C-alpha cells in the first residue's frame, strides 16, 4: 500500500473492525492490488469509492430457534450481508458451519462483489449463513433448521433483490428445504435461490459448476500463460465437498492425475489414483468421514489431522476453506515442484503463502477469479428462471467455459494494461474493481 488514499482507507477499516481478521485480510489484498487504477481514475477518491466499497450496504443478523429430535429448543445465529448491488441484485451463498462469524461473512461478501463482476453477468455481492453445523444432524433437524432460517430471511431477499445460493454446509438438500419454506410463506414460485433441484427451477450444471469452472480456468492458464496442458499432471486437491469432487472429476477428464483428497479430519493418499465414485458415495451419499475410503481401497493410506500439501504435485487446488494453506504449506509445495496454484475455495491461501508462491515464480490464481464458475452458473440459473426455460447441460456448460476463458483473458488484459505482465492476482482485482467502481460513480452517491 503506497498511496495515501489506500493507506488512509485501510487504517480506517482496521480501526472500525478490529476483531474481523478475515475481512481485513480480504480488504488488504484488494486495496494493495488496485492502486494503479486509482491513479488513472482520480474521481474514485473524490466519490469516496473505497470508503463505500469496504462498508456493506447492510448487514442483517437474526436469531434462529428450532426444535431438535429430543424436543429441545435450540438457538443459532443467522446473517445476511448485502454488500454491494452496483451491478446487479445481491448474490452469494449461504454457509452453515460452526465457524461462521460476521467477519467471515463480510470477507466472503466483499470478495463476492468483485468475483461477480468478473463473470460479466449482472450480479452484486452478498453472503450469509449461520453457525449451525449440519454434521451429525438428522434429516428432520436439518429441515426444521432450514425452515426456521428462511422464516426470517424471506423478508430480506427476493428474485430481483437478493438471491442466495449454497456454500459450505449448504447443498441441494438445504437449498430445497429453504426454497420450500420461501414458497410457502410468499405463495410465489420465483427464482429466489439458486442451486435448486432440477424439477423446480434449478439449472443443469450448477452442481458441477465451481469445480468444473476451476478446471476450465486452470486449463486456459496452462495453455495461454504456460504453453502447457493438464495431460499427465499430478494435481493435489484439498477437501472432498462440492467444489473438490467436481474439480477432481474434471481434472481426470482432462488427463490429470489425482492421488490425494481430504476433509476436516485428515487426508487420504491412493497410490493407484483416487476412486472418485467411492469418494462421492462416502461424502455425498453416506455423509461419512473420508477415512472410510481405506476400508474399501486397501492400498490407500489415511493421515489423520495432516494436510494434503505435504504431497508433491505439479498443480495445487485448495478447495476446502479459508486460510487452509499457510506459508509452511506453500514452502512444502514449492519444494515438491508445484508450478500452478488455483484457488477453488474462497481465500484458502494466507497472504504469506501467496507471497511465497509469487516470489518463487509459481503462477497463482485467486479464488475470486478461478472459482467464479459456481456463481456464474447461478447467474445462468437466474436467467433460465426468468425465461421459464431450461437449457441443456451442454448449453450451460459451454457458457461456463466461455465465462471462465473470458475471466482469464480479462485478468491478463487488466494486468498488461498496468504493465504487470501475467499477474492473475492483480489482474483479477483490477478488472473486478474498475467495473464496480465505474458503476458506483455513474449511479451517484448512495
Ligand atoms: P462443502 O461443504 O461441500 O465442502 C467443504 C469441504 O471442505 C469438506 O470436505 C469439508 O470437510 C472441508 N472443510 C471445511 N472446513 C474445513 C476446515 N476448517 N478444515 C479442513 N477442511 C475443511 O463446501 P463447498 O465445496 O461448497 O465449498 C468449499 C469452498 O469453496 C468454500 O471456501 C466455499 O466458500 C468455496 N466456494 C464454493 C462454491 C460453491 O458453488 N459451492 C462457489 C465458490 C466458492 P468436512 O466434510 O470434514 O466438513
């Protein structure tokens, strides 16, 4: 941070939000990247664009009371952060996880604003969720929680106002329960959530979109920046949730090899290559721990409480959660010969890890660009809902591929414009920021 405007804004945000580490981390990354655009556009400072961008339009915080299987009333905390709607209605996922706090949702909502801008679709940024953990809960408990959550949230959202989707702990099952409750309360069938079931307004390809999109992006970077391909590459993927599973599926389709995957209990290594059908059965159908993999695959090993980054690879795709890859992990990956890191999760690499990659010449792709495929297909789901028409998988997937290629091209173009070479991190931040900033100037002070 070299300019006084950026320094002043960051100091002010840090003083106002002293306990929000994740949010400050995300703000700092963006502010340090966009200084060249501020120099080119002095009107941004005059219009207090940065001061307005770092403050959400509104934050809703509410109580969720629900009854568990024992008949006991439980209380959780719910949030919706409506961050910025300069280029479209608020759009972003809902996360159900015990670690959810205002800081985490603010960082996610802030990032989402720039990510959504990069997709080229008309979507603003938002995020929400609860400290409710779906692990160990019965079907009935998950349904009653989702219904209670939507009983408050419904009054703040709408198909032209704010359209939530899934995230950690919120998949098709939870979206279905929440959609049912919204429909019951509002007596209307509208595209107010994305990630819905195919029978009631969902889009083919949405389930796969973040993971597939990550690989379309990675493939494009390999081709255009590194003059290479995925063929034969050893790819390490963390997590075994929605993003990880479909990232692994597309990696295999494109000729890469996957030997490790993880969950919050540790990781498995399969010397013969991951059996993805087995992972899907364990994590999606049976909802068990990943260690169960070794019950069937006898040559595979499970390492409890260890991280996947200790295994050498050509390409690393962190797809689990924020700050899961720190400086020590980055150094291990670099020593193991990693050439490219593309984030499937949101902010999975710490600033020190990013610095280590960049100083060692490892190509680094930030999540707000490389994982934008999920929200892109959510945007396409909104389009289909508005038309009351469903596209084929092939049509949606072709659009997703086009969007991911365009994100790479726009990031490289922005980076080149400011003489930064092939800097995917700076390029993504610059391209997303400039678009939202101009829209805010054009729409007057709000
Ligand atoms: P899921 O809930 O489907 O999967 C999350 C995975 O990460 C699980 O394997 C989980 O393990 C693991 N995990 C969660 N918390 C931790 C932790 N603290 N330490 C280690 N592992 C952990 O979530 P998604 O796949 O949907 O989301 C993953 C990431 O991708 C998140 O950062 C999310 O914000 C981001 N993202 C998701 C999009 C989507 O479309 N779903 C779109 C864009 C970004 P366990 O099973 O043990 O809980």
